[in-house]
C-alpha cells in the first residue's frame, strides 16, 4: 500500500518505518525542516534501539522517504496517519491544536478519497470532531478512523511488529477491512484485531495507561508503608504477584513514572472527567502519589546527611525516565537534580543516552560523565534513578574506592540489600528492609 504518516516524532517514525519494513511505500511528513533534513542525511533525532538501522534500510530500498510538503506527501497515499503531538495544556487537557491544523490541511489537499487515521493519543470525541472540521474544507470523500498506539519506549519495534493486539475505531466496515489488510503481516501469530467505535478506541488508550499508572502508584505507596514497618516490598511483591488475578507486571517499586505518556494521559483523563462533571478520585490519587514519589529519593539523601547537603557531591546514575531511551520528559531524575541543586549539592551525572538532553536544560550546573565510574569520583553518595542494564552488575570494589563514602541510594531496587551490607555499603532502597553489616 501507499501510506503517508504526518508527524515524524517518536510515534510517527516507528509507525512509518515499520510499515515500510513490511513492504509498503511510506512518506513521512513533518513541518520541521531541520528534522526532515536530519532524517534525509541518515541521522535519527531520537534514540530507540534498532530504529536507525530500519530507517536506513528502508530509505536505501526506496520504501521510506521524508518531506515537509504535506500536499505532495499525501497525494498518492491510500491511508494517511496523523501522528502529531498532543501535549498537556495548562488545564491538564490534551492540546489538540496540532491535530486540528493537520486535519484541515489534509482536507484542503485531498485530490482522491482516503482513509484518515488518528494515531495520536486524543480525548474521546476527537475523531468525530476532526471529521466535522475536515468536511468543512473539502468535498472529496474521506473516512476518519482511530488507531491508538501501545508502544513502550525502548521496545517500540517489538511492540509494533509483535503487538498484543491492534485496536481500530471505525464507522465503516470497509475501513476496518483495509486496516486489517495493512496490519495483517503483524498478526500472523493470531494476535487479535479489535474493531470498535472510534469513541471506544479513543478511550481504550487512556484506560490502558490509567490502569498501568495506577499499578505503579499502588506499589510505590505500599513500598513506603513496607519501609515504615520494616517489611520488604520485594518479598511482598512476590507474595502477591503469584496470584493470577494480580500478576507481576508494573509492580516494581521505584521513584515514580515519567515519560511522555502516563503523566499526560492521566491528567487528560482527569480533565475529561471534569468536563463532564464525573469524579476522578482514583486518577487524582494516582497522579498525586506519583508526584510525591518523585521526591522520595531526595528525602532519603537529605535525611542521611542530616539535612545539610551544602557542598556535598552526589553521583546520579540514570537520567532518562526509563532505560533504552533518551527521553527525559517528566523524568524522576530531574526532580532529584532540581532538589539537590536547590539544597546546594554538587552533582555528577551519567546516562548512556540522555546526557546531551539534560545538558541542554542544565548547562554547566552539572558535571556530565561519559562512563558510570567517572560520576563516582570523590562523590559522597550514589543515587541510582534509572535501571539501565549496565548498572546491574558493576564492580563494587571499584565503586567503593571511587566514592568518598560507600553510600548508595537505589531508586529502582537494582541491588540486594544483604549483599550491599556485606560489601560495606550503606544502602537505601525503596520499601526494602534495612540490613546492617554483620
């Protein structure tokens, strides 16, 4: 098929590249000329494992191209995906100005009937409103479908090519049939292709993220309670996770969730609830617990040093909101950095991918280290904030030599408290029972 994807950000790049990889001819359209030029030169503006290689291969084989010209980009397309950003507005609701603008521009450039698919995360009712707005701009036939994405940063290619399910919201059976044909290469292991109304599809995306975020906030609140009573949340997690009604997914305590999806989507649901006068007590609590949890690591550090961090040097491992990405949006590490700087601490940081993104915000306020051990030199403590795999089995003897004090604040429970105590470290986890060296 001939496909156009409007928006060459995270979702659009993955969508367009994976569809090209399955044999379609894809044009990605973006209004940022600098981004398009970068992509044409073979440079990928985001870090996602494996994505750069797929982009290069499909550009080489003439299945994938990039342009700023929307009219030319959609001219031959049978299906046009809208994958532009829907950032959080001042009131917490999703800002749909990009969706409206693109939809109306698509309508003005329609020369033949097309299926328009909303890939962006949008509130319920967006599909119907976009169709209404587009109909005011053109007499050419079109149909608007919804197709929410369920990609995890750091594993997006696997999520796209081996999906748990594909959800489409349509009003016409023939639109569902066309989308099923497009996605059929990825459904060969009998993964479900779920057809529903656009309103249900729009809501499905939000409900999924709300439930996952709720599980994170739940286990974080339980972890804090475990710690207060001397229980170990890891034992408790294992004790409940084997219950098949509960499971283990998203029950790993830490310093809160971040990124571009969960915080924004939970607040968008809260805004949707307010707009219809529906209470959102659970989502209000999920958001509040998460924001509070982002401050837990600083509280532990501040308490350890008696409330005086002036002149202390803290090493921070991990800046991205999760491993295998360079995304620092709503990252818990930045909350910790802000609090440490406000308290007068010096900070040495390392992240395998996100150093440059953080440097763009903090400039010379931090010391940026290319290697994890470099961040430890003469530091008074280490804070582990993102659980990159290369942090899991470090040389603890080297760490002890480099740190001024053998103190670790483990915001992701990467290490075993008993082992840390045996190695002579003062160890602070999240919801973990304290273990003293014998």
